[in-house]
């Protein structure tokens, strides 16, 4: 089943959408993988 994931456990490999390297981060003690270009952090603040 894990082969179906687009970026899980693919640190350093190119993002299938944009080609930028996938990065691994630790959130709440667990590893998570994402593309820093395609999945940016939400903007928090006042308009």
C-alpha cells in the first residue's frame, strides 16, 4: 500500500508534481514528508 503514496518515505526524491526534492520533518514526534513548494505552510495573521 505504501507504494501508492506520492511522497511518503521519499525524502530527497523529486516531487512528482514540480520536481523539487521531498523533505522530511518531525511533527509531534512523528515523521512527515512533503514538498516545500507544493505544500506550503498556511498563512496566519491579519488581513
